[in-house]
């Protein structure tokens, strides 16, 4: 199977199901400008809009991120390339934020999305919310978590499990990069 960009995959799914950008915007709550920016300019948004777009298209989040799928178990080797994308608010000509390495991009019909995420010290992002649940385990560093009105700090070895519908964001607590294992579950 040929490798598609995220924007090409969204556009192809829209075309297959005869869904206009305006209709997808109405179904997902994501602006037509953002959808156009993703499809036409290769913009990679935060996970929340991607989850909303996948729901608006009636597909799993993994369908937008996958290159190919396997029915059996999927093993991700440390040395292998995994699907990678970066989110965060732009700062000048670059994005500073979260780098995602997918751990199960080839798994067919999955409902969980496991990632190793590296959060840059100067990452900028807004709080987001979406359907589902998230589990985070801190591999290295000190993570700051804002969940609704609550704020907390997690150190190496700490974990958190929460409902993603509550506005949330994670970032570096001490201006040093943080590595986490993040598992995102979205209902079908």
C-alpha cells in the first residue's frame, strides 16, 4: 500500500464517502479552515481535532494514521521506524510541541492508540478535549498535567488515567524534555 500523508488520507476518505469539507466540519466540530490546512498544506493538528475528524468520517483514529494493517499481534521493535507526527502551536516557522511515535500503527481494528511521546521543554499547546480515555506513564522527566481546573505534577514512574472529555493538557514541569507512554482509547 502506498504511503499517504494525513491530509491525503482524510481527503481520500471524504471523497470515498462523498463528504464535503463543510459537511465534515459540521459532523466533527472542526473548522473548515483547519480541515483545508490539514489536507492542502500538510498541517498536523493536536490529537483532539484528529479524533473529532475521525469520528466525523466514521472511522477509527488509527485509520487516519495507519500505513497498513495486520490482523494478528503487532510487534514494534525499538530500532524500527514508527509512524511519527508532531503537534503543538507554531512558533515562527517551526512547531514546538509533542513528538508522537506510534507503537501499533499496523494493528487492524484497534480501539487504543499507544504512543511514546516526547514533549519538548518549550512545547506550546492549548487544552483539548475529546471522547475517550487516556492513560499516561512517565518514562523520563517531570510532567505537568492540567485537567479541568486541577493541576498536578508527575515524576518518572508515575501514571495517570483520565476521561478525555475534560479539557486537559500535558507539558514539561521543569523546562526539561519529558518522555511518556500514552495510550488513548476512543469508543467506536
